């Protein structure tokens, strides 16, 4: 059995924040994705969009910065960057639907090897539908990144050959950041770009419901003595 410590939600958000190129326009979805705003590299200009009507969203607000009239899609108080714009929902959704977003970062229940995404409803008893703007974001963004645990609470895989939950988008996912690995979707297959230090490839495969490939430049996600991540 491998000896490893799974990434927590903030560590996953940190890794996602390193993904974007300078000048990217990025939407951060509800939940874990909104934490990405706290870890963006200071040497890059990355413009954050929020579906509730913000273009130029900053990190989460702290202390005296908190203004409950200024929140993100997760209802967390946030800051604004210089030159930020506030707009109504119709304009925010027009940005999403008009193809103006380079990236959309979404949570996920399941991702299939062909890039299908299920993140709005399960098939469990008493499941509550919660679509919000997920379908618009999944289709409207040029690239979709999904953040999620690699397996469900019962240990079942969330990366599958085919989703069993209702779909949010077909063939939309390009990258998946989990608590165990960074997985890219390429040509209908899962390609492991990086896996957690101490976790073997075979064990990662055992926790995945579809075949995995090693990326040619597959790396290892490591923690330094002070907890800093690198890969």
C-alpha cells in the first residue's frame, strides 16, 4: 500500500491557480473553485469573472474588507481588483454564453474519459437538482477545469469511462484536478500529468473507473517542509 497524504481543498485550489497563462479570463464556480482566487501568481494578470455579475474579482475579503453586498458565487465576501466592473446577471451570462471566457473552473460529481461532465444532480434518493449557471459555463468557456475528490465517500471512482449521472456538458472537460492527481483529457483518454508523492500509478489506476495513461512528462506533486506544493 502506498504512503501518501491526500491534497486538501485549498491545496487543489493552489494547483489550479498555477494553471493559467498571463491575460487569461477565468470563471470560478461555486465551492472549491472559488478558493482559486486566493492563490493566483502575482506576476500574472488573470481576470476573474463571477456569474453573479463581477468582472475583476479579487481574493476573499478579510477583516475590515468584508462587505456583504460584495460576494462571489459561493456567497463569500470578496475584494475587487483595480478597474473591476459590476454588472447584472444578463450581462454576466452573456459573457459566459458568448465564448468570452478562457477557462471555467467547476466542481464535479463525475467526469468521463471523453470529457463529459456531471455536476448538477446525482441519481441518489432525494437528490436535489442544482444547475445554476453550470451548463452555460461548461459550454461557453474555451477550456473547462474540474476540481473534485478522486473517489466518492463510498470509495467508488468519480473518473469513469461513462458518466452515470445526468450530464452537464458533453465532451467539455479538458483538465481534472483531484486530491490525488492532475489528469488531462486527451483524445478520449485520461492522461496523468502529475500524481501525488507516495502514490503509485497502479494504485491511482485502482481508484479510477477508466484506463489511465502516463503523460510523457508525468511529474510528482511534492510538499516541501513548509507545506509548499511543487510538481
